[in-house]
């Protein structure tokens, strides 16, 4: 007998199948990890961007409140600059009533301090010559100073308001200081938003000085070489991955406080963000290992099952000169059927190993501004209703003259109008209704099991509510609506939406602020 020294078919099949199975498993695992990593980084960047924008609004509102307080004080003191008790009372009120300022001053036009609180400062009667004092006296207009070291060796930002007599004569100014390296109003406003997941905030001025940081020791520090700071002091808002001044990889969102020349940055270390994903992927790996081991055991058993008839075929080739050879060949011909079964078994085994891990979190189905469903969410619900043959009514809504609202009052006002309409839609709907923002100022209400007349009444009620209410600081707006019904209005869902849009167009063409039924 001839001796074969080469690798046998069983080991070759086993080696090849194990290689493909393991490579496919780890390739799928790596691809899933990379996809989830990119998704998590994008989500963190967007969350920090929205967060910084929110805090920018809060900071701007705070600065406006501080200016209003000083404006009121200036109006009260204009004719009382010669009344020391009244001046002292006003500075005391400024630091105690709202605690926006760490200290407050009334300064005469020549720089002499006429009143100061707290009294422990010992500034009464002194001549101020600090950077903020000089700037206030020189410019004689409302100011928010850059950080500077005060006469009492405090790092401060000074907010001032000129005091003008009835005839417009400049008499001095009233102002308040924020002590940046002590507990102050910025700590109260921003410190309460500190995340427990490693996220944190900081605020810089136009000269790249830190004027707020969770680490008070860093307040006053000048930060150079940080691309996010460079962008935010140019007035940009957005998000960016970067390496910060301390060499740490960060995911940052930022927004400018334009009037003050400040920039707010919310950021989180990339390493902390990805720690969550690492733990999650390790857990998935632990859950996948039993199936992997079971599959590998099956492959080993299958390789033996395959090699046995093939080895018999190899042995029969040595006996073709015997009488039994034809029968053996006929028997071996069944091998081709078995080969087909082998192919299916291998593919089945690989299919087990190629089970996709899938994404760990599905895409958001809601509109981030209004909280209503977006088009993807609507399509998912529509598909379910169609499969269930669930009748429903459609109300297509559009805000009248919404472009004028944006043009006349700004996009922030426009956003609040959109949120207000979303709230009114929610108030006028049931839990089973589907509310959707389909784009811009266009909205949809899908009412399952609702007749066309009932849907028209809902639309009328919503229209009336919008016409008689308005959101905070926003002008009153009206809406127009178009109503259609499936399957009463049309046989196909697409046609029903077209009918609703057509009815909405008729309502707007007829003068707006009305409901039309398609």
C-alpha cells in the first residue's frame, strides 16, 4: 500500500472551516465595535453641543438680569449722588437681594468711591484705578469687563452701568463685581449642571482667559492652542473632537455668549465615553462565546462525518480491479448528493457564526426640537396600521406666515412657536394618536379609529387654541389644517396624505386660520 504523508482531508476541512469561522466572527465583532464607537462619539458631540447652547441662553439671561438691576439702580441714584445713606443702601441691595454680585460700588465721575458693599472692603472714599474702573470711566456706557485683578487682589469681572443726570450729565457709574476665584453666580448657574459621568463645563473670555472652571485653581489661566476656544471666541457654535491643553482627547460642544465676548464649552473625555462601549462589547463577547464554542464543536464533528465517506472512496479506488468495484462505485456516486448536503451544512455552520451582532441602539424616531415623531417613526407606525387594516384620520397642519415669525423675531422665537404648537397638539390628542413633525413648520396628526368629522373637530379645537394662546415671549400665531381619512378619502395611504395636503392648501388659499376637509 502507498503511504500518504500529506495532510488528510478531515484536517484540511477542519483547519479551513475553523479559520473562516474565527475570522468571520472577529471581523463581525470588530465591525460592530467600530460602528457603535462612531455612533457613541457622534451622540456625545451632539449632546455637548446642545448642552452648551442651552447654557449659553441661561448665561445671556443672567447677564440681561444683571444689566437690568444696574440700570434700575442707576435710575434711582441719578438725583441722589449726594445722599451717602441712599447710595450705601443701593449697593447693599445689589449684593443681597439676588446675590448676583460679590461686591457692588457707586463711583463718582472722577473715580472716587461714594459707596461700596460689603463694607469690609474698606473702599469708601478711595480713588479706584483698576482696569475695570478706568474702562467704565473712559467709555461711559454699559460694560462687562475682561477679567482683571482688583484693588483688593481679587480676580474679577466687573459689570457697570453709567449714572446720568436728567440733563444727560455723566455723574459716575454703579457696578458689581463677580469674584472669579471664589463662589460666585457663575458657579451657581453652571456648577449645578456638572455631570457625574465625567463631563464638565468651562467658560473663556475673548482673551482666552478661563473665567469659570470646576477647578477654581484654573480660573484666570490663559489657554492657548485649543482649537475649540479659537472657534468659540470667533463667535462660532458647534462641536469638535480635540486634544485639549493638557493633552487629553476630548469631545466638546461650544456656543458663544456674544454680548459678553465669552464662550461656553461642554466636554467629556473620549476615554470616559468609550469606557461604556468597552464594557458593553465585553459583555456581548461573553454571551457569544458559548455559541462560538458550540459551533466550533459542531465543525469538528462535521469534519469527521465528511472525511469518513471520502476516505472510503479513496480506499475503494485501490480495489477497482475487484468484483466488488462496480457496486462500490455506484455506492460512491451518492457522494455527490452528500457533497451538496455538506455544502449546505458548512454554510449553515458559517451562518451560525455570521449571525450579526446588530446595532446596540436604534436610531432616534423623534424630532429633537419638539419631541414628536419624525418621518421614520411615522412610517413605522403606518406600516403596522396598514397590516392591521386600522382606519385612521390625517390632519395636516401648517403654521401661517411662519417665515415672517422667523424674520421678525428670530429663529429662537420660531423654535419656541414650533414647540408651543407641539404642546397644543399633545393637549388635543389621545395617547393612541401619532403626532409628527414632517418638516419645517409642517406637522401631521394621525388619529386611529377616528371619523372624518371627529378629526375635523380635533383640528378646529387645535386651531382655536393656537389662535387664542401664545408661548412665552412669542407672538400669537395661527395654523391652517387639512383633514383626510383612510380608507374613506382614498384607497391608498399615499393618496390620503395627498388629499390632506390638498385640503391644507385650500385652507391657506381661502385666507388661512381655518380647517378644510379633503
